[in-house]
């Protein structure tokens, strides 16, 4: 959600850059020719300012984008192409029964404060994610952790209550934080290639290369995330060279000006962000599967996508994007069909329609989507009252208190289909068979077994219209041609900046 990515970093950086440093000055020469400024400042434009700097305290999409992998690191890292690589974990082994994981930490790792990384910090970081007040997106997935032991300073032994085939993958979401750090909503103490420079709320957040980094040095000296309130201002900043790259283009109508300009490159990558019309499946009338199916069938997702994104983005018939292992094209399930929608409503006892309130976050594209949905559903006699709320209000009202009938929300994470196996999740979907399949998939001994079970979950949730998955966002990164090495995909909204090179 927006509550609001086979080599270790050092090896990948060395191999990927293949650099020959010049004898003097701040430039470097790549093996392919051309020079880049190793002391450059890279200016990054974004619409997603962090709400705070703690990803267990509702920091939102912006804190992941700026700090994940750049300032904070995990035992493992999710790469831009969706693979899970060892990072702060030098090695690990799992017991035969899959209940015990023993991690050996990398030596010589220091936090930005200068303190050396120890097993106590890993234990603290895991417990922080699992704490009662944690708002971590992966908290529920990691609740299988039964015990965390630290036999010595470089060994962490984690015992699970049951087998979890996704455990290592889920650990890529856990930031390893100095156990002695304070005030993490406004400061930081990570192990990443950058340390926090200055955060000016409402304006910018700077990251400076960390001289004591354990791995290969960042390819630039500083990155500055500049925050804008709307896409027009963001694009103007790129056109005037106030920023060098836009993390995620939100104005497809503006792309022609960049495509026709040789100074810019438009990249269309893979996204994991889904826009959902999420029903409260425990609130009438959405307790009735036919009502959910009818509402889904009454909305022309293709027309909505075209109106918001032009020729970009994809239709998606479930919670699973094509980059997930258990993807299946289910767009024909509950596809747009007004006649079918009216028939289902009549069968559910709502031949004359009904009314409901749609809680809508106040930032784009939610207001636009809400207005479109209201017009679409009016054609089948369903009246929509739009209630516009702030992200903070959404978190309390919808996510925490489940006080809603239907809502719009972006879900940015990959592999988040499993949340439909939790009846206590905010949307209240409760299918005992699905819950069982999700549990069995997590306890599977092979990825093939896991994939087979989650494909069943995927199809069942689609057939049940557990939510209406409106579309999959495009991941459009627009950059000045002086830049290279920036990430192209939008996995979980992370934006690794350490490989970005800027020409002299």
C-alpha cells in the first residue's frame, strides 16, 4: 500500500561499473568510454514525500523510495528485477524441518553513527517490525517468528512457529537499524551507501555518500529528492534542469515533450502498483459476492486506464502483477459487461440499485478514478457518495478501524496476494478455502508447490471479486540523457540511487 527493490552490492557495483578512475579530479571513465562525475549531485524529482522517516511508523511510499537500500539495508535485498540477494547476511542455513534459520552477518559493517553492526541490531530490527505499534507492510507475514537468539555478535538464530517458504523474501523488507538509535521519525542510523543529509519538509531530502560504507562506494557524491505537489510542477522541474530524473511519471499527457527532445529518455518499466476499488467484504451490501461481481462488471477498467494513463499501464484481473511467479491473466473474470452487472444486481435483490460511500484519498489519481466510478455505477442504478480524505485519515478510518464500505487505494508491493488469506485485513475478505491455501502455500517445501497453491488463490479471489483491481500502474521513469544507472522498475516503490552516474 502507499501509506503514504546474484551479487552482493559491492560485487554488483564493481562488475557493473567496470571503472577506471582517472588519476586526478572528480571524473571517472567507464570501460565503454565517456566520463562521469563521481562527485556529482543527482537531483531526483518525486511526488511522494515521506510522512516520516520510519517505515514501521507509517512513513509511506516516500520513505521506501528515498531510504530503502540507499540509507537502510536488510539482511537481504530485493533487486530491481525481483530477485532476492544476500546483503548484510554473509550466509545463512535453514534446518531440515524449515523452522530454524541461522544467519551469519557480514563483518566490517558500520552504521552511519560509527557503531559496528552486531546480531543485537538484527534482533532489535525484527522486533521493531513485530511490535504492537508497528505499521510495517510485512508485519503479519513475519509473525511466524517465535524466537530470536544471538549466540554471538555475528550470528542470529531465528526460530519459526511454522515453516515459511517466504521468510527470506520477507526479510528483504526489514531494515537493519542501530538498536541504540533514537528519534527515527526524523533521523536515521542505517548501514547503507548514503547517510541522511538534510530533510526540509515540503521541499527536499538530501543523502550524502557515506565514507565508511562496507561495500563499493556510491557512484555519485550526493542525491537530493525534490518533492512536488503535482505532476505539472514536477515536469517543469525536469525541463528546466532543476531535477535530473523523475522516479515515476504521473502525467502521460506530458510525455510527448520529452520523447521529442533528444536531451531526455522516457523509460517504460515494470510496476507492481495496483489501483484497487477495495470493498469492505464484511459490510453490506458487499457481503454479497454477486454485488461485488456486479460493481466490478459495471466499471469499464479499460476506459478508466485510457483516461488516466493514455497508452500506458495494464489491465489486471487480480491482485497479481505479471512479475509475480503465480501470475495468470484473469482480466476476463468479471470483465466489463453492463448487462451482466444489472442481472447480478437483480439476483442479489438490488434491481433498483443501492447507495454507498466511497472513501477516497485526496491525491491523484484517486479523485479522478472516484468520479469515473461514480458515473459508471450510476448507469446501473448504484449511487456513489465520494468522501475525500487525507492519507492519515485513510490509515485510521479505513486501514486501522475498518470503518468504511468501499475505498480506493494503491497497493505497491509485489507478492501481496497472500493478504487475502487474512480475514482480519482491512478489506475483510474471508474465504476459508483461500485462507487454507495461503497457509499451505507458505508451508510448502518447494516453490512449485507454492506457485500451484497461490494460482488457486489468485483465481478464487478473482471469481469472488474480493476487490475490483482497476489497473496496474505503468512505471515511467523520465531522465536527462546525462544520467545512467537509474532503476527502471517500480518494485515496492524503491528507487536505488547508488548506481546513478552523471556525465561531466
